[in-house]
C-alpha cells in the first residue's frame, strides 16, 4: 500500500481545515474589534458628558474637616460607574480574542512600562494608609486605583485593536457633542443664564436626590466636568485636535467643519475663565507650525489657521465685552492692560462709587471709636491670659505669635501647593499614599498656608498637576513609568513623521492624535486627572499606538 499518497492527501485536508479555521478566527476577530470600537465610541460619548446627582454615604478614614455622612456628587459617580462597566465588557471581549481567536499581542517596550504602572498603582492602594479612598477615590472625584486601572485597560485594548479609516474618523466625530454642549453651558453661564433652572434639565440632573434635599442657593452647572480648570484644559486639547485635523485633512468639507469645531472648543477655554488652556495653546502652536512643514500643500494650512483665528476672534470679542475676565484669563497673561474694562467702567461707576462710600464710612466709624473703650481689646486681643485676668503681670502673659502676611504664590497658589506636595511625597517616595488621598495627607494646617493661598480657609484637595498627583498617590516609580510610557508613544509618533511611515489617509488623524496627546500632557502641568477628560486622553492615546503599529509593523516595534 502506498502510505505516502495517503499521508499527503490527509495532510492537504488537514491544512485546508486549519486554513478554514484560521479564516473563521480572523473574521470573528474582526467582528470583536468592531464591537470593541463601538464600546470605545460609547465611552467617549457618554462618560465625558453624563452628569446626574447621586447621594452616597461617605465614611471618612479619620476625624478631620471632612465629615462622615451623606454626601452629594453630580459630576463623577455615574461617570465612574459607566467607566467600570464598559471597561469590564471591553476587557472580556479582548481576553476572548486573545485566548480563543489566536490573537497575538505585539511585543512592545511600552507594554513593560504599562505593566509596571498598573502593578505600582495597585500596590499603592494595598499599602495605602487610607485604603478605601485609595481604591475608589473621594466621593466627589472617584480618581482612585480602580479608575486608573480602567484607564490603562482601555488604553491597552485600544492599542491592540485595528481600525479602518472610517472608524478612526468616527472616534473623533463622537467628541463633537462634548464640545457643543460644553460650549453652550459656558456661554450661558457667562451671560447670566443658568441652564439648571430649565425644568427638564433640573429634573434629569437632580431628580434622583431624596425629597427634602436641596442644592446650594445659586448653584450653577458650568460644564459637564466638575471644575472650570478642567474644562479649560480639555478645551485646549480638543482645540489642538480638531485644528490639526483640519490642517492636514484632504477632505475640504470635513476640514471646514473641524475648523468650526476647533473654534467652538476654543470658546470652552474663554468661558472657563481659567488660564491653563490658553497657555497650552500657546505652547502647542510652535508644534503645529513645525508639523505644517511636513504637509505637501503649504498654502492650505495657513488658510485654515486664518479661518480659525477669524472664528475664534468673533467668539472672543462678544464674550470679553460681556465679562472682561475673559481677557484677563487669556491675553491678560501676557498683556496686563485690559481694553474691555474701560467699556464697562462707565456702566459700573455708580455702583463702584456707592461701594467706596460704604467702605469709607466703615473706616471712619472705627477711627472715631464707635466701639466702647476696651471692647475691641476683648474681642480682638493681641495677648492671651491663662487666668483670664487682664491685670496680671506681663510675665504671665502669652504673646500670640504674629502670623505671616496674606499673599498668593505664583500660578494662583499652585507654586505653594506644588512645593508642599513634593515635601509630603518624599516621606513615602516608593508607593505614595494612594491615589486621590491627597486631601488627607496635604499639610492643611501649615502656618505658611496664608502666604501661599491668601487664606487659611481653603481645603487643598488636589495638587493641580497630574505628575505630582501620581508622585503623591503612587510614588516615584509610578511617575517614571507613566512618563516613560507616554514618552515612548510620542517618540514613535515623531519617528513616524520624520520617516513618513504613515499613509496619506492616516496622516491627518495621526497628526491630530499626536498633537492632542502632547496638549494633554502640557495642560496636565496645571490640572488634575478627572474622569470626564482623562478617559478621552487614554483612549485616543491607545488609538494613536494602534495607528503607529499598523504603519510600522514591518519595522522595529516600541
């Protein structure tokens, strides 16, 4: 019997069967990638936008100024919930693709740094003196270890998912609603209109709070993230993203739309009344100009820039006329004289005169001794007596120490906060205190607080710097891993630009993601991690890694 013939026939059938199975696996893998893409789109649409009141019982880990009891939050709880749910679904799909569809994770040096960061963040929560807070974060922020691990998971999955050109565009399109809604909220507040007073908005956001609970009088919804500084920072990121996309996009209609969206993103910076976003734009402009030299069409980029400047100016002038602080927090950083103050000076002159007269009367009354003799010495003493006897000998008197003069350090007090943060972080440099435990470990009773922040009556709950937040929360190894991780990605982006590894179609998206990532890292010098903005950064950074890997797959990976 000719066994060789039989063997060859069987081998051919086996190879065909394996080929069919592989084809099925590839098709199913593509289907899984599409599902993951949809989930990432949902994350980019819902998480940054969703706000709704939630009341939870918060147990303070120690007796302090933050009391245990029922605490309310509007901006972070549901974002945190959606983030966890979507991350779990995405992770399960990815693990299925990995285990059952023969997907191979690309060997990259960045995976090592990502793993180190994840491990150190986890260990920092385990060994934190405030474990519950380090795990979940504060009730009004939810920036603990779980949130950070979710960020890293979404980044890793996004980096190991393949995208078509349409899908790349779709991931950026889904940020349009965030820009439009926050622009409307910001302009409304600046014009004195509080959208939370509209019945259906009020009922949606506050409808879940218990009967009898009330929000503070005059409460306003500035944006869909919890602080104007955050909306200024993410506004700068999105301005750079859409402006760069418009500059390099070959589709004229889409480029025109993105110029408008970039101008709308810029309005988020104007209405936030925060300087951080404007500074980020100034820093990123040279980067954009450098990238323009890699564009084959030299005229179009400057046409796009001119259109953007005209649109942004047409938004800026009416806003600055309405509120001169718009100038102070943008161009006022460079040009101190505010031309828009003069326009309002005459309108407010009567009011200012009345206020000045009231202040003058108050001063005169004090000088004339309106208080009875000795009354001010009783209520405002310069000395304290242990026995309560004001006639005691001077040797028994305790002199109240002279407090430092009130002032504010550079960056609206940030310089003082950064200095004390570094001092505190160095006491636990390896694993830190746990993410989002900042409020409990910062020296709130420091006598020099008044010289840095202008008053003692401020609770410092965050460092206003993402790098110091990592240093304080998870230690120096977490900070180094984070910087090395993002540095490796940006290095490969620059390398791809110089060697022109990116196709013309992917070029515009890659440039947009690259500049947006740099913008986020720059604004992070002045702002903190916050779910509504940080999730955008990590997902888009993962997409950037995927694009770079697809373009340089034949080269040495990173």
